[in-house]
């Protein structure tokens, strides 16, 4: 790894962010419909005609406040200025809450729930997949393969609904939704932690279980081709113990492509698992995004998409920098 | 000659396939003496690699050792448990692999891969001694000690094969199996690698079994040659005898098919193809292709017999000159 490469790769990362911000700015403005008139007509409809007069003036006033009456270029420049200050504006549907607050309240829940479940799913799935490719495992384990195939075909939200039915409705073991018991205040203690884990278990489970199948089947395929390599034969001929061959000659090599997928998946974590969060009314980013899209809340959607793009870009950036350390064959030569 | 280090006795190996039993090795017997270089030659599918793999018990999947014994200075390798066999591998019998290009773990440094051998056999030296030991091993096979810190992709094919040889001699085994160790290399590197293998083998006093079909390489490297055909050893004799006075009709035709530099003549092959091992011909497996076949050839399998001092042939043509019935 050399400094020149790091600098170049950092430049690419910044370019990705700039392009993403630009696209992120343009796209919502191309969608037909005006969010302010939408909001106001909702208000008029629900308040039985009291606000009918002066609606044009109100719309104009709001447009001025949100800066939507300025020329597009000026809006773009202002947009950049705000982003650099981490100011994504106000939420249109929950005015006067700011988008930054909105996102930073939801993000930790999502990173905790989806991030942890993804990692657990990856570790269990990869290990299982590696074992399934190993020739000397009990036959019973091999019976897992069709089970995994079925599981990987079941969408995680469907799994979520099944879990709710089994563990919330039939057996009242777990709460139906939320991130913690409604009305309680959270502290940094074991009681709160237990409560959080109790609430996170079912949504987490649906992500873990739904993901395991894919991780395991991918890993199994990778591992089978690795185990056919000559260096596995020689490792065996060297008299190495099975555990050593499995972990350091087999798994270590089979895992390399999995790590690329993991980095991408972790990048997507910040978008949450929309449907899981909606089903379990989990106060994460996915739920927020779902609400924002429903209410045409431009700024929240933009803010979330921006965070998503930056984090995927960042995940790939880190992966690219770290990859030579994981796979010595990858080298970056700058000519 | 001294006592044999390795005795292979009427080895039978079958492959269970969907089409039926493939009789890959049918009663192969030979002795390997201390410090000796034995070559096993034969066509593809003649059972030479299967025999070599059986010695280190690396046969996989459908292959079954049906019968026979493999004695390594008193230990019957076929009677060992899997874990006992694991301890024998590389410690007493080592192997130089065929595919030099892919035989090293791409994500581990050479040092770690050599260290693995010591560790697996409970012979890991102290930290301070390990580096010196690895450096010494690498210099013995003509590599710089710095190679220890490199990854396989940073080495050439010849260097990788030298690393493999260094690993094969790390624990000073009695027998080194080399299954076409140079088939992936070009001729110049091939020669260098074989010289290296020869040198370390001599220093070590280990016996080598070289498996291959390159007769030129065999002539340069080995002391004795065993010719295999359809899972049987058909002739076992010194290199000189095999090349100057081959006895078995198959060996004669094999030697006859080697192109000659001095005389310009038509390229000669052996007519026909090797028999199916699913359903081998009755009697001598070579009789359908043999120009000298006569009646007994279709009926009985000729045993390996000594026709001249340490010259063994399995052919009915030599019935009258029988002396012993067991190979040496």
C-alpha cells in the first residue's frame, strides 16, 4: 500500500459523494407535485374549510422560508453550504423538527439492530457454509442445505410476520414492537439494556435467519472450490490437523469474496431494514424513511439517502484500503 | 543392497464409480531401499499416481485400498488410524506435489507454511531457532532466506516448487514421493528443480519415488524403473537394463517409441489403446496390443518374475528362466 494510492482513492471517494449530493438534490425536484401545497391541501381537507382563504399566500410564505422560490442554482449552492454544516433543513411533515435531529435520533437504533444482526448472520452463515462444504461432517448437517435454500427464499419481512404470530400472539414471550418499553426512560444500566435486547430480539431474528441462508450457500460454493485447490491437498499431505486446514487453508481463502459482500451490506445498514422496522414499528432509519416517503418529506428523504450514499461509499473506501491486508495478492500499483 | 525402507506388497486399489469397479491397481509389489531413487512410469491411468498416493494414504473419495500391505520400516501404514497416519505424513513419508503453481496457500507467508509442518508434528523449535531453521531449509534448496517473508504470488513456478521441496525435507523423512513434480515447469527449470531434489535427497539419505511419464527425466534421475501397465507392474529393473535391454514387450515398445536424435526415422507409437480398467482383458492386460502374444497370455496373468539379477518381468515369454517368485 502506498500513500499515492490512498490519496487517489480518497479523491474517488470525495467525487462519489459530490456526485451523490448533486443527484440527491436534483431527483426530488423532478418528481411531480409540490410538497407545500400537498401539506396545505391536507390541512384544508381536515379542518373543514376554515383555512381555505389565503392559502396561496401561505404557500408562498412557506416557499420563501424553505428557499424553494429561489433559482435552482442558488438552491444548489445553498444546499451544499448547509450540508457542510450538517444542516439538512427542516422536516416538512414534522416541522419544526430538523432533519439532522430526525436522523440522529433514528440512526443509532438502526445501526444497533441491523448492524448487529447483519454481523451475526454473516458469522453464523459463513461458518455454517464452510462446514457444509467440508467432506467429513455428519450426514445430518448435510440435510441443512435444502432447509437453508428454503430460508434464503423466504423474504425477511414475511419471516417477521411469522415470528410475530408465533412469539407475540400465540406465546406472549416478546413485545410486538418498539425499541424499548413505551413510556420508560432509558439509562445506562443492565435493566435498560435487557429491555432493549428484549425488544430487538424478534426483528433481529428475522434479519439474522433470513440472511443466514444466503451467506451459508455463498460460502459453501466458495469453500467447495477452495477445497479442490492443490494447496489443500498439500496441507493434508503435510500432516496438518483438520482444524488448521479448515480454518487457515480453507475458510481463510473462501472468506475473501464474502468480505466484499459484507462491506457492501454494512454500507446499506444505515438505510435500515425498512420493512422489518415498519412491521415491528422499530424507531430506526428505515421506519423514518418509510414515513418520509409517504408524506413527501423531501428533506428527510434527501437527508437519509445522502447518509446512505456516503456510508456505502465509505464502506467501499475502507474495504479498498483494507483489502491488501486481507488478501496479499491484491496490490495497488500507481503508475 | 541394504534392507528396504518401504515394502509395497500386492497392493489392490479399486475406484467405486457409477459404471462399476475401476480396478486401478492390481497386485503391485516392490521394495524401496534406503537412499534409492525409484521411478514409476506408465501411461495415464496405469495406476502409478494411485500407487504413490496410497503410500501416503492420500486417496480420496471413491478409491478403496482393497488388499495389500505397505510397510514403512516395520510399520504397516494401512493399519494405522487416521490420526496415526497424520503423524507419519511428512515426518516419515513426504510428498513433492504435482501442481507447483497452486500448492502453496496464497494468503500465508512461506515462513508460516513451513512453520505449520513443525507445529503439526509437535516439533516446533524455539522462536529464536525457528527462523534460522527455515532459513537453512531455504538455502538448501537454493533459495534466499528472504523468501521466508514472501507470499506465494511473489515467487516464480520454479521457486514455488523449491519451497515445496524444502517443506518435504523439513522433518527429514525416510521416503519422498514426487508425483510428476516438474510437469508444470519448463525444461530448464525442470532440470534445476530435479537437481535440487537429487541433492537434498542425497544429503538426507532418503529414498525417492518419482512418478511420471517423461522417460528422459527418468533416465537422468532414477536408479531403477518400474513400468506400470493397467494397474500392474510389468517390469522392474535398473535404468540401464530398461533402456538397453527391455524385456517386456510393452517396455520394448515404450523404449522404441522414444525419438532418436542420431537416426532419422518414422515416429513409432504403440498400436491400440490402454484397456478399460472397468473390464480388463483376461490374462495379461497387454495381450490385445502385444505382437508376441500366444495362448497362455489370454488365460493367465503372468506373475512378476526375476529373469536376470534384479531384473523383474511379468510376461509369459520368460517362463523358462524363472528363479524366484517375489520381487526384490
